[in-house]
C-alpha cells in the first residue's frame, strides 16, 4: 500500500516567498475590513511596542495558504481543512517573508495530509509557526 497522497509523502516540502508592501497592507485591510490603526497609522503605531505600522498577522499567514495551494501539489486540488498559528514576530512593509510547509503525516484512506508550517523574514526571524491539515485530490 502506498504511503503517498497525490505524490506527497512525509518529508515533502514547499515554499512561497512574498515581498510585503504598504499597498499590500492597505489592500488587505480593504478586503477584510480590518482597519485597526496599528496597520495604517504611523502616529498611532509609534505609541505601541512595534513603533511603526505592521502587517496584519493573517496577511503573513496567507503565504502559508499560497505555499499549500500553489507549490506543494501544483497539479492537485488542495483543500485547506485547518490551521493552528502562533504569531511570533511582526512583519512590516518592506519585509520579504517566506512560508515553508513540511509534510509530517499522510492519511491515504482519507486523502489528508498534515504539515508543519513556518513563516520567516528575510533575516531568518520566525514570524509564524504552526501546523495545518489539508485534503489533496486529483482534479476531476
């Protein structure tokens, strides 16, 4: 019996890189409705522990979704079932972030794949750590 789902087996990895701009942060706020001034108001952000505007945490998490949906199994249908996240450091406009996903478990019968997920900045700082569960199927 195979220990793979759509070619994915334990140890398989994928990554996705994104340079974050102020425009990305503004567009994320528009799409989600999250207009917290921490993300857009420099004077407000200067009075916080971050001292400058930071990107929404879920914008950073979005690169995990991009790695799963476009890089891990590019000829398959990847369905995001769950994600646990720990936000470890802020991301600011000008940062380049990279998501790396690593397969940790494969459930062949249910077409499910468990993964460790990690997002880092260009200097190696860990931004987000977590784990995910996806379903992977062949296109119909």
